[in-house]
C-alpha cells in the first residue's frame, strides 16, 4: 500500500472512521470497565510500558530555544529523576516558567483558589497571588479575548479552558484575533499565548464534554498545536509553548492526567514542532498522539507477538506536522496507519487496540 | 505653517464664561502657539449614570481649538479622498468611513497621552490619524501597498500603530472589546498609570462579549473605558429597532456611565479626561458618544435606504463638528474666515500629495504572503492551492 502522509488539513478523523467498521469490533474490553473514578489504574499499566519504550527508543534533545527546529545531539541520560503524575508535570512546567518570567500569568475558570479542575494549577495562586493566577467568571469568549489583548502588549497568558469543548465559545477570538493579528498587523504584534485544556473521551462524560477539536483548529492559520501524552513531554511542551512567541494550543487528555513517569530533575524543554519516536521498527509506521499512543502501544505488543515490527511515532506537533520525522519513517516502512481520534460516542467509536492490529494486518498483506 | 499675526480684540468675545485673561489689544501673537487657557461651555449637558457628571466648562486654548479644526479637516478630507479612491477601484473590499464622527477622534486625543491605549473596530482610519499615523501610510494601506501601516496586509479594517499604543483595527463586530479589557489588564498588571479606551458601536453594544468583558473589568478594577460610538445605525438597523434600551451609557448597570454630545470635540475631551481619572481610581466606566456618520455603513451601502437624505443633511447643517469649531474660532476671533479657508486648502493639498505618494508605493512582494504567519516562522512548508506550486518554507 502506498504511503499516506497527512497534510495539515486534519482530514484524518474522517478517513479513520471509514476504515474501521464498528460492527467488526473485536473484544471491546472497555465495556466491562468500571466507572470513571478508577481511571487511574486502567491507564497506568499501559503508561508504564509506554514510558519504558520511550526511554529506550526516543531521540529527544534537550534544547534551550524551543522555537528552533534543529536536529542535534541526543538527550542527556536521566540519572536521578523524580517520579510524578502528568498533571504534576504540567504544573511543574508552569511553575518554573512563572518563576522565570514575571510576564507569565494564568487565567481560567477555577484555576486560582480552587487549584484547577484537574489540579494543574494547584498551589500557584498561593505562591504567585491573584494578579498572576486569575480566576475568571464563566465567559470563555471574553477571557480568551482578554488574554489575547494582554498578549498584544507583551504579557504571556496561559489560558485554560476547563474542557476543550468550552473553547468553542471562544472560537472567534482564537481564529480571528489570536491566529491573524500577527499577520494583519504586518508583524507589529505578537501573541505569545498558550491556550490549553483537556479534551477527549473520558469516562461517560457525555457528548459535549468529550470532544476533540483538533480538526476544527487545524484550519486556523497562525497558531501552533501540540498534544502531550507523557509526563515528560507534557512538561517539556508546556515550557516550550510558554516561551514561544507564537500562539500555541496545547491539547491535553482527561484520561492521561494520572499517568506516572520519572522525569529529569534538570530543566528541559521539548521542541514544539517535533514528533517523538516511540518505538522504532521496520515494517509499518503507526502515527498517533495523545491517548491513542497507549492503545497503539498495546496493539504493538500484540503485533510483535504476531511477527510484525511496527514503528510508532507520537506526532505531538499537530500543526505544523513534523514531516521530517514522519517522512523518514514512512520512507523506511512504506506503510502507515494513522490513528487520529474522534470520540463522539463513548467506547465503540474509540479505536481499540484490536482494531489497530486488524488494520495493520490488512495493510501488511 | 505661519499664520499672520492677529490681535486679540477682547470686545468681540460673545460667550459669557470666558476667563478674564484680558490681554491688551496692542499685543500681537501667533495664534497657533497661544496656549492661554480659555473656558468654553459645552452646548449640551452631560447625562450621567451612577456618577457625578463633569462640569460643562471645558478648559482649552486657542492653539488647541485650532488644532482641532486642522485635524478634523484633515480627517474629513482623507475620508472623502478614500471615497473617490474606492469609486475608482483603487481601494477594494470593505471601506468604512468616519466622516461626521471626527470630533470623537480629536477630542479623545486631546484628553490622553500616546501611552494610553486605544482599540477600535473597523471604522479606524481617523482614529489611526489621531494617534499620529501618517496620511501616506493610511492611503497606502487602503490601496494595499507596501508602505501601508500594516505593510499592505491588513487593509481598511486593520490599521495598527504599536508605538502609539493603537491596537487596531478589527473586523469582527465586538471582538475588540475583550481585547481592550485585556489591554487594560496588562496595564494594571504592569502597574502603569495608563488607561485603555475600547471603542465599539451601537450595533456591537448588543454583543454578549461586551457584558462578559465589562463584568471582568469591574470585578478586577481594570482601567478600561468602554466608549460606545452611537451613530444611531447598526449598518442598516436603527437603534430603536435593535436595542430594547438604547441608553447605552446605562447598560453597564453596576458600571458608571456618561452620555456625551459626540459632535462637540470639547465635550468629548472633557468626558475622556473625566473618564481617565475615574478609571484610574475606580475601575471601568462606559461613555456613550452621541454621534453621526454621513456616509453609509461602508462604501457598499448608499446610506439612504434606512434614513432620509433630509436627516443626513439636517445633521450636517446643525451638528457638523467642523462647522462648530469653525464658528468657535470665528466668534472668539482666534482666526479669520480667510485663514480657515487657507488652512482647509493646505489640508486638501496635503491629502492629495499623500494620495499621489501612496499611489507610487509598490505592492508587497509575493513572498510577503508567507511572512508574519508565525514569529520566527518555524520551518513549515507552505503550499499553494494545488500543493504543487508556491512551495515555500516559512522562514
């Protein structure tokens, strides 16, 4: 099968659904899973496997300047590190950047005194005060616009959407102002905002709270989009996004917040435009990001047992795509399986590992 | 520009409340540099909501009133020139003209500094000029030339001038209001003693984001001044058909408001001065400027389907801002009829020269299509419509 590389158009969601027929669902083990409160134990198993292969396979570099896409030296080995959960990694990244640059501030609903609905901003209000960690009323359109206006003067707000779906209310501000002001002003204004929030299918959160908006935002010029999937890249991408002069949308996932991993003690940033090689392989390239990474890695185990050697790339950077890494991989394997994410109904529209295995087998025939 | 020297003839003062800085008639001075304070009463009283209205006596000077005249004449000329450029298809797309509303731009500038921020909607040509923008930059931007204030990439609705804290220039109705409150937030954050004037129209006054932003501004005590330029028509819909409560200065509810005669530059100046002091001490305030636009909503709108020509010419006769200032100058003997006419001729020439210069300016290079997409454009490749041509790496 000829290589298919995704362009920036975000058409992935549609193509994935057409490939998978829900009726052919094999062993949907998720239907037997307990309710939301125990999400921690479900994901951690996959998470620890993924992070093991992460350390073995990835070619990350610790760089000082996030916006430069250089291919340079390999990462420093993590001697002593410290273990933490993904939301703690995000918080660490945010706190370090707020310490480093007094222009960084956080705004969102319940980010201050409450500590953040997913605890990403816990403790920050006590440390930095109410002027830097701002509890906003429930008006996404207005406070996103305010963040953008503040950014025009040089502040670096981190705007939290309690759920990515709520950011649809601010779509006008994100698309027309955030994305375009740098261009329409002829370069006079930069908008160094970070818009972040969790999205995606959780545990029966309902249709409106389970949206992935990547494909909506893909068409907005002028913004960068990244998705984090491990505590390591969560912290790194958060820091890089804050330091970037461009508006960056950081997609998190509700179910990944409790992933545990050991991350380095020393400071590091991840490159915003780079993909991560999760598992090098020879036969087929599987592109994934965010939560699907774990499904893919589960599928990869099955595939390896069946004799395949899949290469798994966590694309991380959704806009712009890291075509260099992806291109090299596909040139090597000549086959790719994209697993973009579309969750409007729980469970049977979520791509399951078994489906991934089936797809790979079909492609490799 | 050297004016002929005038003598101040104190017996010609008609308005009752001038200060008694009586100068002997034998002293001749340059009127343009005369900054002796004069006090003028505004014709229309202020209406206030939840605050005490400022005094109707406005402190000004001959130099200032003359500068009002010159600046407003320049703005008027610019808009008329833009009209004819649009009709000769040198300006395309949308073009929203401000003639009739000039008093707002000049009055506001007289009350504030260049470090106070202004943000407005798409009817931004004159506001840009008021902030110190050059005529030639304005015309170049309108015609999409490189010399334009946004390098030709913004157009009529996207004028910006960062060094003068003019933040544009926005096409989406009302979207600039949260941006403006964000500017005020940044001013408070940096502990600067400056304010932000966020301008919007009577049409935008019905946007939800206005009330959202006002709530936050009031909650966080931001130095934000929301100015409703009520020209009585939201494109083709009159205010009585779009607003249940057309008292826009009262719609802030818990936020104080002031209604101002927006065709009187001195009243505007007084209100903005008052608003700035208020905002720095007490947080946001809403100003409603009662004004009028002679042109239609934009160049595609004749402006006569929803209002009569008599109405337009009536306002022009009775309330025109430039004529009011002219009468003031003549009655206070600050300038003669002939001098004002000469000034208008000079302004006309200034505008014509700027248009000619702008016409000479080249269009942006094709490579400009891809600049300023990102800051330090991150090495992304950008394709043309069919993915085969125009492959460019954003650098």
